[in-house]
């Protein structure tokens, strides 16, 4: 039995070594993880000479606490601009406030789940962006700090902000009257436009269309010269860049399936409007005459881009930044010389006014403080500082002289940063970072636009209307909204696609059946609910 | 041996069919590799179909320059090794006694284990347990909650039951304790099932993403999958920020990341494939 004896020692030794190795590897990770930079000493900060006392006239102390204090802040990570620990603006903020912000980056793909779990287990980070409905609901339940008791004494800027924007306060006030987060500002502006191949328009001698009929003629002209291509393409049918929203707005004046109508000031259902059938017939015509890409309903982003880049399609509706992106990518690919994607104005049927709603004035989320934060006063003071002129300048613009300057009066990002410097500002400095900065509008205004982008702005701004005021739904209304809106949207999109591709003929009985089914799925209920909520908002703001 | 004409025809058809299937399976991998070394603009334009065009290494440069890549890789390897080793040890320690028919309370324990096959505490209660035990933001939150998988437990138990008890009697006569019998007799004989369970656990842990997402807070602890998802699946958050910016993102980094993340598994798999095949026959009759 030699083998057993020898292997006894071997076996024991092997077991011992394996367990030790595992413990070591397991624990080595922990040390790395827990040795984080809490309570770093101010000596770490360099370059304090550039932060001369005269900068911005900061003579009053903005310190939130006597000793250095650290707060954790949850941020969705951006792949082209990952969150870093060494952003200069937060060193400056630390110098001014004694508050070190430790970011907890979460992969943007899973951030919603993570936030939900944190809220459900009451283990949210000290600072976090939450959707307004969640702030109202869970703030009420004690997950988020009620700011109202601290505002008067410790947060003058938050107080002024809510006085200037009572709608913002309404968005984050819970049923018990507590104020649970601070919504961010987006600034007025528009996001989407028609994109067309300018070079081909010039080559074929075409004019920008004003009405759907003119658009149809233009698409036909494209088709005649490119018989095997589909001139019009869109990335899907739903959402902000889908085909249906822009077409419905052109024919019915309602931007989407259920939306506020600018003239009447009421929420309406697009299906109720007589122009609805016209829009379906129009899209059906485009589809039948092969002017619309037959796969319009299922294209994803990469496919859409490919069709535009290779010249399989020439006209589309998308984010205004895509004009430049498409032109640049096409130049890089070198497949189509002279490729120039440019914007053209919205179209509208006769009797319908052209318009586009601006982006919402407030962000979809606001910064909330955890109810379990250790130093509540310091946290509120920090949030207040970040909302102040100085703090929001750091978050939105950066460091004076390094990322922006006021040489032209209004602050503008430096030319040396290059055109469209979003990734650089976000990645290297942490400026204009979503869910950190409270004033995205300020950053947008400081952007230097290329001539082309400036022309697009000037083309569209006359028709941009301020976005509908954000609705504050009660908890029951929120439940109904969650329950019904999604199903209704899915049904509408499905049915409309059937009409457009000709699977279901566009006849009066079919349309009638469609509208009835929509009402059954809750269309009218939702409209009434939105109008009631709107009435409430108007009453409280007047 | 004479091969009939129809048999030859069938063989030809069969081989052609299999070749087609192979091509269909191999094509995505070849495409991902080609795209990873092609010019990003050409890939976006859909010009790259099989062979790389506009050769460039920029995608690899970008991903290899990320310091998170190496720490994520190390984390994934660490979590996988620890979890696999512990799973094998603990599962076998639980399956072995349950394989003995004379164990008192055996039925009850087996029923309790089977119960967990059907029911599960749910996400929030599990999270609360992990949180209260202080395991958040540590390797144990990744390893311990999913340590013993009931399926593997049953597979191992079945396998152990099939081992002849005479072997163990012989070892006991020679002075082996229970632990000794397990470690020195049973486990070496159970290499197929050990390797199978070990492989499945390792692959499962290599791919796991959700546990790491909810239990870990520090980016330095994140495994590779989180980095992958961040790069490959564009953020689903507020649209406006997805489109404002992202201009410098090299699209083909997605593909180079895929190659880098799956390369180890691709290299190791051919060597251990035979154990997978053997292992899947575990439920069959043993001679």
C-alpha cells in the first residue's frame, strides 16, 4: 500500500496548497477593492496656483463640512468616456467644499436594474439620479432624504431654483409634501430633423419639400434616377426617430400617438384626427411605389446607418448630430465622393402647422440624496453648491481658461478642443456628464457649432415650440400609465404597420375597428388622465 | 467491402450538408475577426462581409489600452477558479453522504434540495441576505450564493451511487477515514463527473454578469462580462446623450473586445471537449 501512504501526504499537501491559493486570490481582490480612496488628504491636490482667490470672486466659504468628507455617487458609465477618479473639476470642488465625490460607475446596460435593486433594498448611494416618479414614490417611503426641511437654512440656491421653476418642484414633491430630488435643466432646443443627401439634391436640381406631396415628388425624382434603391428609410417606426411620429405630426399636428396639441393645449389621440387616415394612405403609397425601404419597421441602428452610408437610401429622419456624423463616416469610407448629408425643414400637410416640440426643459431624472447619508447637512450643502453658479459652471463648463472662456461674453468651449468635443469633455474632464451635471442646457449653449450645424439650428428654431410641461401623475395614475401605455403603443405600431404595408386594407371599417380597439386598450382613459394632470399642473403654476 | 451507389449518394449529401452547417457556424466567428481588423468606416457601411478590408489595428489598440481590461480579466479568472474549486469540493461533500442509502434523514434533505429546484427566494430577498451578511462588494457575493447547484448535486449523487461499495469497504479496512475515502477513492474515480460539473460551473461563472452588476460597487472588482456589455451594447439610458457624442467611439472595438474575451475559451475548449461529451452521458448505464 505504498501508494496510499505516499499519496496521503501528497493529498493533504495538495489540499492545503489549493485552499491557501484560493484564499490568497480571493482576498487579494478584497484589498484592492476596499483600499479605495476614502478621505484623501488635501495635500493630493496640485495646481492650486491656478486656482487664485480672485477666480470668480469666491470670497465666501462654500465648505460643506470642517473635515474632508466623502460621498458616493452612482453614475452610468459611458463607453466612449468612462468615469475616472482623477477628473480635475472634482479636485477643484473638493478644494472649495471639502467634499470628495467618489463615483460608482455602473455599466449603462444594467443601470436601471441596479438602481431598482438599490431602491428596493434601501441601499442607495449618497447621491443618485432617479426618475421623478421614483423620487416621489420612494422618497415618500423613506429611501431618499426630504430636502424641504433643509432648504431654507442650508440651501439658498436650491430654494431659488425651485422658486424660479415651480414646475420642477412639483415634479419631485411626494404625497406627503416632501421634496425628494432636484431635477436637472436641459435647456430649450430641438433634437431631430430630416436628413437628405444635399449633394444629390444639387445634382438633380431638387428643392426642399414643404408638404407631403412635394416630398413625394422629391422621392419619385430620386427613384427615377436610382430605380433599384429605396429613397426613404427610417430606423424603425416608433420612438422619437421612427417613421410614424414624424408622419403623424405632418398630417394631424399631433407629435406621436397621444400628445399635446399645440393649438388647443389638450392631449389628443392621433387616431381621432381626420388626417390620420391620410397619413396611413400616404405611407402606404410610398411603400407600394417602393419609395420607402420595405424593411423600415425592423431596421436597427447599424443597418440604418449602412443604408444611408452606402447610398441605398437618401432621405431619413434622425438626430440632428447625424448630419455631420454621416458625412464624416462617408468621407472616411471613401465609397461615395462628395457625400453631404444635410438637414431639410419639417413638412406639413395643408392646414397643419409645422412644428417640433423642444426637448423637455427638465431632465427625466433628478439628483436625490439617500435618506441614510451620514452627514445630511453636508450632503444638502454640496448639492446646493453644485446648483450654484460656481458649482454648475464646473460641472457644465469646466475650468475657466482650460476648457472654456468668456472671451466672447457668453461662455464658450475653447476652440482648441476641436469640433463636437463631447467625448473629450466627458472622458478627460467629466464635464457635461449625464447624471452628474445638473445643467445640461448650459453646456449646450457653450458649444461652438460648425457653420453647417449653425445653419441647421437657424433653419429649425423658428418652428420649435416649448415642450409640453412635464406631468405630475399621482400614484394611481402612474400605475394606469405603466399598465396601459406600453400595450397601447405596441398595438398601435403593429396595426399601423399592417396598414402601411398593405396587409390590412385602409378601409373605413378597418380604421373604425382599429380606433375602437385602441379605446378599449385605454387610449381615452390615458388622454383624460393626462388632461386632468395637466389641469392640475396649470392650476398650481398659475 | 463494396459500397452501394445509394450509400455513396447519401454520404455525399450528408457531407455537403454538414459542410454547409459548419460554414454557417464558422462564419460569425470569421466575420467578427475580420471586422475587428478592418477599417471602422467600411464596417459601418457593411462593406466587410468575409475578408477584412482596410486593415487596421486600431480596435485592438483601443481595447488593450484600457486598464480595466486587464483587471477585469484577472477578476474573471479569479472568480471562475475560486468558484469552480469550491463548487466541486462542496458539492461532492454534499453529494457523497447523500449517496449512502443508510444516511438518516436522507429523504428529507433530498426533498429540501429538490424544493430549491422549483422555488427560489427571489432577487430582492437574496440581495438582502447577501447585504446583511456583509458580503457586498466582495468576491464572496459572486461565489457563495450560487455555490451549490441542485442539478449538479443530483448528477454527482447519482454517479456516486453507482460506484461499487466494495472499494470503499476495502479502503475503510485499510484505515481510511470517511474524508479520506471521499478524497482518495471516490473523487479520483469520478473524474468525468467532476470535470463536467467543473466545466459547466466555470463556463457559467465566466459568462455571469448580473450577479456582478448588483453585488459589486467598485469598478476594480468588475469581471470581464461587464466591460464587454458596456462596450458592445450601447447605453440604453437617455437617448440624447447616446447621440450627443460617441463620435470618437471606434465601432470595431466591439469586435476586438469579443475576440479578446472569448479567445481563452476558444483555445481551451477543443482539449476538454471530450469530457463534455463523456459527461453528458453520465445519466446512462455505467458498466
